[in-house]
C-alpha cells in the first residue's frame, strides 16, 4: 500500500443564494478533520460555484485532454491532483443538480480510478435519489462510488433554522471517509498505470515509472530483500543498500533518475542512473527474488542504458562473488575495468556506440 498522504476534494454542489449546501460542507469539514488526520488524508473543501464553470464550452471530447478554456485547465488540474472525492449534493427534482453534472462532464481521465462518496440532503428522500442518479453517471467516468453514504433529511437536521445534524450522521461521515481512504489506496495501482509517464513493463500487468521521493519506503523494502543474497554471496554485511534508512533512500532518489517496475502496487524491481562527464553510472539494479529469471533484470538494464545517449561509456559495479549479476552484465557486453583497489567490488563498463 502506498504511503502517500491522500488529497480528498470535498465538493459542495449547490450554488443558489441562501443554499443549505455550504452549511452541510462546513459541518462535514469540521466533523471529519480529526478523522482525516488519523487517516493521513488532507481534506480540500471546494464550492462548485467558485470554479466559475459555464455550461460545458469545450470543443473537443474530454478524453482528448485538449482544453481551450482556462477554467477547464484549472478544473482539470484540481481533479487530477485529487485522490478521491466527497460530493455534498442536494436533490433537485429527483436527480443531481445540473452544477454537478456539468462539472463532471468537463473532464475525463482526471476522474478515473478515484473513489467518490456522497453526502446528500433533501426532504423525505434525504437526497438519495440524487445519489442514485449521480452513481449511474460517475461509473462511466471510471469514478468508483462507495457503498457508504451519508443521507440527511433536512427536517431532522435543522433546528431553529440552523443546520444541526444528529450524532449518527457524524458517525456515518467518519465511516464514509474511512472507506474512501481504503478504496483510494486500493485503486492507486490503477491510477498509476494510467498516468501519462507510465510505460508497459515486461510481464503482464506490469508498468514502469520514474520513482520519486514518496516511493522511499517501498525502495527501502526492496533493497533489504534483494541485497541480503549479495551479502551472503560476498561474505559481508557492509553493503550500503542493506542498511540505508528510508530518509537516506529519499535523499538519493532526489539525485538519481530511478525507474521502478510495478505490478498491482508492488515494486518488482528498479534501476538508477546518473551522468558524470562522459559516463553514465548505472546502479541499484534489483528484481524481487520470486520473479528472477523472467528477463526483468535485462529489461531494467536496457531501460537504464537508454539514458546513456550522448555518453561514451556506461559504468556499473557489483560484488566480486555476485555470479548472477556478473553473468547478466557480461551477457550484455560489459567488461571489467582495471582497478588498483581490492575492496571486493568489480567495476564494469561498456562503450556506447557513437
Ligand atoms: C429546484 C429544486 C428542486 C428540488 N427538488 C427536490 C427533490 O426532488 N427532492 C427533495 O427532497 N427536495 C427537493 N428540493 C428541496 C431541496 O432539498 C432543498 O431546497 C435543499 O435545501 C436544496 O439544497 P440547497 O439549499 O443546497 O440548494 C428541491 C429544491 C429546489 C430548489
């Protein structure tokens, strides 16, 4: 599971003067603040009215991502950054308000594989018909509606003209947020796979993307499980990849270009590269032990080598007794670089064709 803090947009959909929506949104934000802290989620309140979205005025279908209007680009960036949504919606004429439908229609891939929970309000139906209506639409966008809902009957939640919902509604709201966070984490691999920078990997369902500092915990785990074998083979525990803390990993992730190979949220392997003069340094090539022998290492090495354009040499190193690594590197054209140091490390290089 990802360790990234989640960004949850709380979208208040009514725009009428004197609408009840803002009071419901404020109650929700206040009620959920402690729970959100515990769940490592940031709640971002947003009134649909503040987006100043006219009725859909884009020429292209949203799936193209071609947006001519500044308001669309702004809305696209907000939705793309979010990891999930809580929609605070009234029921208008047995359905969702036009404001919500319009805001949904503006975008496409930005919504995909993100959970959406509904907090509805209305008269006898407590807004539930609006939610049913919205659920039918959001699934087309690959939004994933939650089973948990908060449904508020206005007459029961209003005292002396003020919004004052009963305790059980606060509990329902907390349950909804907890479910939203769980589903958002579970859907993270699907979101990643579809992000523009991900490329298909060498085994079915796998994809590669650049690793960022937020990936440090997964990288730390991968390193410890992969370099244990190296330590045993080379008879030493003095292997940096075995000891680095997540903070140390975070630090080098900022300096190196690192590619991670993922499947269903699991980091299967990685490799890092950095240029130094005319050399491309390749390092930390790792594949999880249970998927060795399937060509993942060779695929990662080739991916790393692609970053060597314009360099004259690709250099890497491995333990002198790491026979599996040595066989891989020699098979890919690397030869030993003579060195005077006897530190149990073999340095290898390969010339980059001009
Ligand atoms: C145009 C309109 C249509 C409405 N239709 C329904 C309805 O179908 N079902 C319902 O329970 N309440 C309906 N209501 C009452 C709303 O639930 C109530 O006015 C609520 O406060 C609206 O939310 P808002 O104040 O945030 O706009 C409707 C209100 C409006 C203004």
